[in-house]
């Protein structure tokens, strides 16, 4: 069975809602790893999906001024955000197709071991 053109476009916008992370230098940005872990791995319209975003530091130095930004399509709604390591969340006004969530951390610790 096939989906309508509008449904395919909505699905493409949802699939493209990949967050980006940045740090205060190119070296620091190269040391960062961003993982996206959805549970369950897929959901239908109206169902809840938990997405755990993990920012890791692969270097032996703490990173400063780390920011994660996610531009969400209007098909997704944010229900709850939990942040660790003194991160601060900011909800920006809706961009053209949905809300923008930005999380800032003063530091991301160096890797362990």
C-alpha cells in the first residue's frame, strides 16, 4: 500500500529532525559524540516515543559551552525534557515547521577511563 504525497512529506520532515551538537572550537566539536536512542524504535501518530539524546566527550579534556539544538517538525510535540549535568533547556518560538529546543551545558566532562 502507498502513502499520500503529503504523508510522505510529513514522514520526511520527522525523519530529518536530527539534533545537532556544537562546542566552542573545532577540536572540541571533533571530540563530541551525539547518540539518539528512541524507545520504541518507531511509533504511529498519536503514540508516545521516548528519545534519549546522549552527548559524550571522547577527549581527555572537559568541553565547555556545549550546545544541542533540535528543530522539530510540527508533527512532533515535546511532552517532557529531563537534562543531566547542569544543562539548561530553552524552547524557542516555533520556526516555520515546528518548535526549536536548545540545551546548553557549561561543561561536558572528559571521558572516563
